[in-house]
């Protein structure tokens, strides 16, 4: 089954304790992104990657890191989480640019709470 | 930069009726994509419908159709014969034709279908 998976689905942590949220897709997609969803703000892009070893900042990158060492995986790293990073996080992937390849497919989401 | 505006934070409609959700956007691009995503209580982001700006014809997917007015930069979603399973948050989103690795989302409309 074609899908984007994220782990963990729920995470409660404390300020300053490094954490990683994993994301994996099995569709051989080139593009992958991370978004955060906050009430009243919709979804905002954190980072994106257009291929292996190619990453760039989205709209709200502060406090986050990413890496793309393999095509299928795109982990999100919070080196020193803070309470304002409490949010719902989504990973998404798409085949690439051009007609009919633009649709982004989303993972199930990760609910992160930073105390 | 592109912006997407959804001016209806909440809507409700009786089952089997028709409802229209509004979305406007701002861009200087001529070619782009527009999307409606549905987020039910499960929080999964589900693609409802997709429109390519260079196509005049409005997209349709079963009970879901759009009214795409390019000059007015308007992209409304019509749900016909609404069902209880349509209860969800609905997000309008924009992607550039080139550089479509990023989706710009509106703030969402919470739709409730009343039995």
C-alpha cells in the first residue's frame, strides 16, 4: 500500500530534550516536506527536500533541523524543543514537479506536546 | 509570496443539502495548482479535489466540485448531497506550477453536517 508513515504518533516531552520524528514514504517520491498545524493558522511548511541531500527552509524553520540521506526518509529533528513547538506535525511527499506529479500525500500526523 | 484566505471559520448544513466553502488567493503567477484537502476527526489530510489554473474547466469529483474564477482569484468548493461523513475541517491550498514542493494553506473551514 502506497503511504507516508510517521513515528511516533503522539509524543509528550520536556523543554530541551532532543527528539526526532521519523517520516518514511514507499512511493519513490522526490519531494518531501514537513508542516506544522496550529489552530487558526492552518498548515505551515517547516522544511522541504527536493531530493537526497537537498533540503531548504520553508516558512517556519526556526528550531528545527532535517536531513535527507535516503530518498524514502525525511526525519524532523528538534535539538532543544520549547513549548511553542507544541503542535500537530505532518510529513508529506510528492512525485516531483510537472503535470500530474504535484499532489502531496500526507502522513497521519504527530501530536507533539512540549512541557 | 502567495496567500490563501478562507473567510468562513465554521459552517453547518443539514444532511443531503448543498454547501459551498469559499477560498480566495493572491498570487502573481499565471500557472499554478489549487487544492481542497479534508481533515476529518482522525486528523488525516485527504485530498478532495485538484485544479490546474491553466485549465478552464472546473474540476469535479463525484459530489465535490469547484467554481474556479481565475480573474477573481477565487476557488470555492461545492459539496452536493452532503453526508455525515463530510463533517471535517476543509483546507484550501495553493502550489506554484514550478516550485510546487510547497503548499500554502488557508486557515480552514470547519464543516458540520447535521443529521
